C-alpha cells in the first residue's frame, strides 16, 4: 500500500498539445483528526472524515504544451475572475512536489481559474478542496496522455497527488466517508492516499453539517505551524495512540449506527485536537468565547431533548454541527433561535455529507 513508485508513469504516452478541464472538489470535516505529520504529509495517525457537499472549490485548468521545459514560475492563476499572484507560490510548490509522479507537467504552461462556493473570508480552510480540484484536473490530463488508466487508478492517484498539496486534501476526492492513514483494522488504508469507506450505517450517509462561522478571519496560527508543534510535544505519543484507538472505535460506532457513541467520541476528538494546541510550546488558543458558548448550548440541548446534535471543531474557532437528517427540522429551529446569534455577522453555512469530486 505504501509504494510510491506505483504512481510514476512508466510508458510513452499520447501527444496532447492543449487540453482544458474543469473540476469541482468538496471540503471535508475530520471526525478523527489528523494532527502531526512526518515528511511530506505522511500522517502520524490515521483519520476519518465526512466529505461535504456544498463547500466546494471549482477549478478550470488550461494546459498548453510548450517547446521548452517549464519551471512554472510563469503560472497564471485567477481567483474569482481576478489575477491572484499571491496563490502562485503555493501552486508552484504543489507542482514541484508532484512532478516526480506527473513528469509530463514539465512540458505544459498552466492557466488556472478557481472559485470557492463559500466566502474566501469565512474562516473555512479551502486548501483541501482547492488541492483536490487541482489534482483532479492534472489526473484528467494524465488520462488523455495514458488512456488505459482505469477510473480506480485515477481516483487513487488523484488523492495521492492532492495529499502532497495539503494532507487533508487526500480525503476530498470521494465520499461520504473517507479513511486516510494506515491502521491494522482497515487493511486497504494507506498513508499515501485516502480510501472511501462504505460500511457506515445509512443514517450517517445523509448526515448534516451546519457550520457556525464564529470567526470569519484568517486564523492566528496556521495548520502547518500546528502540525510542527507536535514534534517534541509532551503529549504527542499519547495523542497518536488515542487517535488510533478512536479510529477503530469510531468505525465500529459508524457501522452500528450508534448515534450516542458518535456524539461522545467525535466531541472528545475535537477537544483533544484543541488540547494539543493548549499544551504545545508555545501554546495557543483558537477557540473563542462564542465557540465555548456554542459547545455548552449543544450539550445542554442534547441532554434535554435527547436529539443527536453533536459538535466538532477544525483548527479554528468555527463550530461544525453534525446531526441526522431526520432530526434536521427540529434542530434547524434550535440553530436559528439560539445558535445563529453566536456567529460573526450572524453567518452560517448549511451543508451535508456528499460524494466527492465532480467533473463540470
Ligand atoms: O491538511 P492540513 O495540513 O490543513 O491539516 C488539517 C488538520 C485538521 O483540519 C485540523 C484535521 C484534519 O484531519 O482535517
């Protein structure tokens, strides 16, 4: 499973002089979190995520073959229809990292146009959806060059390439649930790419995720810095071992359709992630007072109504509210009446579990 050589094209392919393609990729929300990495986005522990549906990046790439080898410093990147030179270094780093696996890119000039369905300043990280959409476009070109590539191979390599751009992007290719990182309980799981997991009870395949935008600004400490602080973290080994246990426990919970077990485990995972930030050196806090208020309200609501409203957190102040579709009417009223007030400018996003990449 961990053989990178399988992703290096070995044969002479077709001549493709120009090609344009458009892909839309979703964001995802981890239930068991990836926090801490080795070398290039190799996770220190396995993770599990819900793929989202509405929060997406749509990217058009125009590949034009050149006479001379390209170093991709002259990339053209547009965001929301406007030139976005600040995105160029990120895309160039991504291309440099994937070149050993997509050497044909050396011959192409790329014109990239990208838009997000969610506001740029919403505090929602777009790197997972952005890298997955870009990787999908590259894999579409690869499919033109090597038409014998199977759909399965294409999807697997797409996740592999996306991972090199942003770790969690490996989980934005398919849905509704994706595993990433090796674990003995799932022999087909890999550190190199995400795999779709289909054994969850039906109730989880239509789960809702309402994202409460507590802080729409850029977070004060990036994920890259946070991952690095797991090196020499006093609790790192315990955290990795806890995540391994949570991974196996969560899969059993999902398979059984155990909604109480889900709420208990997913909330402890979210708080463990933030506990790592609270206890790193230097330490930092990404939760805001309103994040805590929402957590308390969610727990109170669950206790008094016995409805299955659960929270999880990303590496930021925003809160993801997870709940089953059949409870969405009642829970929706609670969100509108009690929780929307905690959001910056009263903004939130209603999303749900989705299926992954779409070719446009
Ligand atoms: O993919 P990165 O490097 O942005 O890291 C993502 C980290 C978390 O979102 C906090 C957890 C996860 O598994 O997605």
